[in-house]
C-alpha cells in the first residue's frame, strides 16, 4: 500500500502545517496593511476618488482600494465593523453619527461641494425653458430623500422655493443619485433634479436646464473622515489630506464638483 | 407600525398578488409544455425562462426596463412594473415545480387513457391537471415568497417611491441607510409573519390525502 496518498498524511502534521502557514500571515499583516488603504466613498464620487487614488499610488506606492455606494449603506457598514480607513460621505449627518459612535473620532475634512441642477435627456431637450417644461412635463426623477443625500438635498431645495408640494405627485424616487441620473439619461422621465457632477458624468446624454439653488443655510458638502484601522492612521490621514489638496482640486473640478481645497 | 410601514406591507401584497395572477397562466403553460417537449426550440425557451434564476436580479430588471422602453410600454415606476419585474425573477421557480410535477406522472396513464379514446384535452384535464396540483401550489407559494423578497429588479424597474413602488425590502433598505434613523423592526416583523403564514399555508394546501402511519411503516419494512 502506498504511503504517499493524501489520506496517509497524519492529521497532526496537517494541523502543524496549517499553523505554520497562518502564524507568519499574522506577523506580516501589519507590514502588508501599511501599503494598502481601504476607502469607502459616496456613489457620486467613485470616479473622481479612484482617479485621485491612482495619483496617490503613483506618488507613494500605497495601493488605494475604493469601494463606492450610497453614503448611508457605507456608513452602516462602517458602524457594523467593516474595515475602512477613509470614508467620503455625501451628507454630514453620516460622518457626525460615525464620529459619535466610534471611540476614535478620526480626522474630518470638507473636500468638495456640489450643486443641484434641473436636467432632461438630450433627445427630449427640444424646449429648454424649465418654466414651460414644469407646466407640461410628466414625471420628475429625484433620488429617495429618506436615504439618498442627493434626494434629501433636492427635497430641501424644492421645499424652499415651494415647488415640492405642487410637484409631489409627479415625482418618482430613484434608489440613489446615479440611478436617478440614469433614468433621466434614458428618457424614462421628463425632468430630473440631480447633482451637477452626475450630469457631467453622463456627458451629452443629459442636458442641464438650470441650477437649483440650495436654501441659504445649506450646502452640499462632501466630507472625508479618516479613521485608519490596524495602525493605518498616518497614511489614512495622508490620503485624506491628498484628497483635499490643491493637486487633487483639478480632478474634482473636472468631475463637476467644486473643490474646497484647504491649501 | 407607521403609515409608511403599512403602505409598504400593503404594496408588497398588491405587487406579489398581481404578479401571481399575471404569471400564473404563462408559468402553467410553459411548465406543462417544457415537460412534454424535447425539441431545440423547447431547449432554447427553457434556457431563456430559467435565466432569471441565475442572473443577478438587477440585470433581469435592467433587461426588462430596456424591453419596456423598446416596446413603448410606460409601466416603469408603477406597481405594475414592480409586479412584472419581481414576477420575472420568480417565474423559473414556478415553471420548474410544474415541470417536475408533470414529468413525474407515469406515462402509462396516458397510454391507457388514449386506448380508451380520451382526447388530448380530456387527458390533460383528468390526468395532468390533478397530478400536477402539488407542483402548481408548491411552486406558486415559492413564487409568491420570492416576489415578496425581490429587491434589485424592483428597484431598477420601479424606483423606490413610498406608497407607489416601495415594497417591504425596499423600505427596509431605505430605513437601514436612512439619514434620520427610524426603527426597522416593524417591517422585519411583518416579513417574518408573512413568511410563517406562507409556509403554513403551503403545508396546508399541499397536504394530500392522509396516509395512515402503519401503512407508511409497512412500506419501509418491505423495502
């Protein structure tokens, strides 16, 4: 009988090998983690944060892993214990709540601002007067104001000019900012209220009719929060500072945001 | 339970109930047809109708949305759109149950029926229909349950508007990530109650003619 079949290897030997394989893994972890950052970023900022992340990697050799999603989902994941070094949120409420929850309240920096715009699909843009279109238009797409910051801002802005109530029955909610913009681009709705940055991302498929001003006491502000897990504090702060730096400002601007560069 | 919670539960039942009605006939017909056919066309149809079982529901929803746009059917952003989307995702479960039930029917029954001069329709009515009852009901309950839980396809096709298209899963998603947190427990409770009732209902409906225990053990003993 051959003794070299896998079944013939004694169990303690297998266990020992497993332990050998795992132990150095633990020891090396800190070193490996040093070279890698996990960034959770609001869905509307994924593209620009990825670009800035690549610049950061080119300069420092630190790999930046970007995970995008609705700010609320990401905040929920972080407070449930997901590993994340830097969080970019589209609404200050989420960063506030996370800072209250976490013992390590991290560093908070305002990164960029955004603007809401009235938009329509390029192939529906025969009449570009918002006034006329509000009179005749059918459905209006807005992100869901309960959980999508884009929708919350849109509702606040529309309420401030007394548009919300009269338009309410014509409004359909997209699940998030990008999906709402997609509905507009596909011509499924007549009008939409979306971020200028999302309108920019869809290029000439979406036509901007007018900007929708926020109430005077509110701005659409993207905040970055650096926690730094597993001894990543220093490079997490470095990356956050890089996101807010003047060298990243051009990337934010190109994506349709207004950078709030600190220096 | 708040007003929005109730409207989510009501809307979920409306959406799933309508999906059940909308997809009953197609599922029945496809299940029976696929069980009795082996041609190339049948194979292709089978792949097409089973695809939503393995496709990410978001993709199924996206394709349905394209289809509605292409055929100029403005059913998106409505509860009917939500019913179409969630039913499309759940339909394979129903078709498959019916198909398996039909395939399990002893073919000799049909031979006998034919020899006695029964028409195809009579064979269908007196053999197929009674014997696929369990597959139809069991599959229907699975279908209903699956539509209740559908998130991705509904989200893409119908959006997430409370009172119009926000079914239970979408409402839970919204609450879970809300800017102002509120309790998700009423809706979690509603989902639990609905699933328990569904399972109880299916057990009841599926309970066939009662078989005596002694008889069952007799079968085991002789095996």
